[in-house]
C-alpha cells in the first residue's frame, strides 16, 4: 500500500461505490471482487456492481454468487471492439452513474475503464474515479501498434482519474515508464484471495519414485499464457525420463489446438477445462507451473500457495512479488529449457515440495487475504473524499 497517503478518520457515513467491470469471466479479477465484496459492507462501503457480457471463448465465473452487492447488467458492454455497442454502453453507464450518484466510481480492466471514465468525465460534479490495472498492458497481450494505442488512451484517461491501483510494484513502475499517470496517483495493493477449503501444507509427501509428480498449469489458454511453451516443457521433461503428469486447467481460444498437439504426440497432459472447484486441482497437484510472457500478480500462484503447493513461474510482471525465489518457489527465465530444468529438479528432490510448500502457504495466508484487500480499498476511497462527504 502507498504509505505516504493517509485516510480521513472518524467517519461513520457509508461510502457509495459504483464498481464497473466489463465481464465476470473466470479469472483473477472476479476472484478478487468476490473475495472482498462480502467484507465491504462491514467497513462502511455500500457498492453496486455494473457488469457486461463475457467474450466468445469465456465462461461466466460461478463466483458471481458470492458477490454481496446489487448487480446491474449492461448487455452491450463486451470485450470486443464494436463502435455501436460501445457507444450504447457509454450512454447507459452515464445514465446509471447519474441515477446512482455514487461517491466513487471504481473501474476494472481496460474496456470498463475506458467507457466508465468517459461516462464520468461527461457528468457535472462527477464522482471520484479509481481505476485498477489487474494485469500488464505492455507485453504479450497485444501487437506493438495496439499496445501503443492503448498506452496513449491510458495516458489521457489518467489525467482525469483520481487514483490508479496496480496489483504489483512492477506493474506500476512499467506504467510510469511509459508515462501513464504520475507516481502520486498510484496505490499498490496486492490481490486478496479467499480459498473455501483447508490447505494441504501439512500433508505428508510420499517420496516414491514410482509415483508421478503432478504439475498443474491453471490459466486461460491464450497466447500470452504461452501454452506452446508449456508443451515444450512437457516434451523436454519426457526426454529426460518422464515421471511427471501434467494438468492443464483452463479454457481459451488456443485450447483446442493445444489439446490436439498433445494428443497427436502422446504427451502426458490431462486437459480439465475450466474447473469450478479449482481447490480440488490444488489438492491433487504437487507443483504449479506458469509459462506466461506476461503477468500482473497471478492469482493462481497465491491460491496454490494457500494449499501448500509451490510454483515454478517465468519471472515476468509482478510474479516476483508473490514468489520468493528459492524460498516459496522458483523463478525462471521465460524459456522451456530453464522451466523444464526446474521441474526436473523438483521431480528428483521431492522433499523440496514439503519445505517450499509450507513456506508458500504461510506467505500466502499472511500477505494475500481478502480482509487486507478490503481495508486497502477503504483507505483509498476515504483518502479521496472530503471530510464533509464522509461525516
């Protein structure tokens, strides 16, 4: 959290927050919102959630049922670029903001951040505006041209935004390097994650050479997550004697081609698709693997850590703020060769799983709880609002 800023204290008036997110697809943002939403009311924050539609290869998260707030649906708000629907969404968001008259509008993800902030800019006596960057805009997601366009838009939007929130220091610093906002606008607050079942950090590990090591990739199967690199890791491990069973948990536009390649080559990968009870995956897994080109602060690493499952991950974005390299997991160069070496090291040294897993569980519980995130959000909101708004 940005320790240079102090909230207004002594307030009893509830803060009205209108939260806007393009869609509640299965992924990190909805896991965070569903974890802190039930807590906000007890902290004096009354929120309304505005959502759009999920994309073509996405599914609505089952965690939507945990969200303890009225939900307003904007059908035209979709991740795809569609000028007519986007304009309809802009008008509807403007109407909702004027009717709700919130103290704060808090937007999440690029599309909601663009349209939500534009809607606010067009309103006289507008509410305070907060925008959260859940991931990393600059590497891996888009072409160079599209990235530059997005950066230009974000620079302009930042001028009218009261607070910019990032899920990690590295993400903030990368945005500052391309001149999105100023340092005093930023608040860095780590994700908060709720796991509904107990962790397995104390589960005894059978150091049995005949038992395959279970390695799971939990991610959207899209270009930035590099499923091709994941398959390269599988191939290299197989060439080095195998003894590892891989799980791929997730859906996305590259799922079918990834599954077809694995099937044709006879690779030891089990494809589970989206698993509603993702906790069961962490209970079954010995090790988490992330092969991404780009990450914000990966929720999967935190969730796995709560179950005592250490992770091997590419050292990108704010991953290093979750994994303590050589203590709670392993950071790797983004190459299949280095990632496979790390997997093979664990395969051949099973005792590392208990040692690293225990430390991962303790760190995740201490630093990434939903109560801490909810209090961080309250601090941001109360800092921005004048005293007479709160009292």
